[in-house]
C-alpha cells in the first residue's frame, strides 16, 4: 500500500521536527501537506473523522514496529499524546499485549466500519466521558479523592449517611445528595 508508506513517511518527518505531539497536530499536518487521503476528508462528518483517526493510528502502529525493528526509536501512542523517544536496548522484547494495537493494525476495520457504527462508537465514548464528570462530582460530594476504590466509597458513604440521616438529626437535603452520589458511584464501579 503506497498510500500507507506516504502517510508513515509524513508522520516520521513530522516527528523529526516535533517528537511530542497530539493526534490533532498530526491530522493538521497531514491535511496541510495534502497527504492522500487526508486532503479529501471532511472531518465534520463522523465517518471521515473516524477514517482519518483510524489511518493515523494504523500508520503510527506500523511506524512503532518499524522503529523497534530498526532499533531506532520507541514510539508511545496514547490517547492524548504521541511521543518518540530514544531507543533503549531490550525495549522491543518488553512490549505488552495491546488490544488497541491489534484493532488498529487490522485494516479491515477501516474498510468495514460504517457510519452507523461510527456514530455508535462516538455515542458510547461521550456517554463514558460524561459519566467520568458525574463520577468526579459524586466523589467530591463524598469528599473522596479521584482515585478512590469502591471499598473507600462504601465506607465513606456509611459514615456520612449516619451523620446526615434525618432520623439521627441530620439534614434531609444533604442526606439525599449523599445518597444520589452513592447511586452514581455504584454505577461507575460496576
């Protein structure tokens, strides 16, 4: 696939200039330089956005393999950053199983994922993303840190429920707030 090689070459050249970047920066660079097919995508459409994202990730994972094989660089690929680091001997044998890598290296996802499936993926993402906001608010109501485990949530809830229960002289409104926070966290920790 010559187009894939062009994408990989363009990404590698960009990483030569900026070894720490975001996917958005890569997308902008590929579009600006009219790399095929990025010059044809309208990322306002969900299917084109998915296609651009998929091709970038597909190329990044191929580039990651190429760098390791050549013992040239280590490429970390995360949701919010892409980082090219100096190669360290032995790191190629330490790579862990990455289901995302498996997904993005399977090019059939690019060709077979339709617009309805893309919209479902986006809706699922936003639902989970917004649920994290609810989770953080609920943890704040219980005065717990964001990395609290479920056991800590249950203990803190019991303590606060006893303090604020109306039958024990507490405020009914505060008790309702604490109970609502616990229900949200019950869902988040399932």
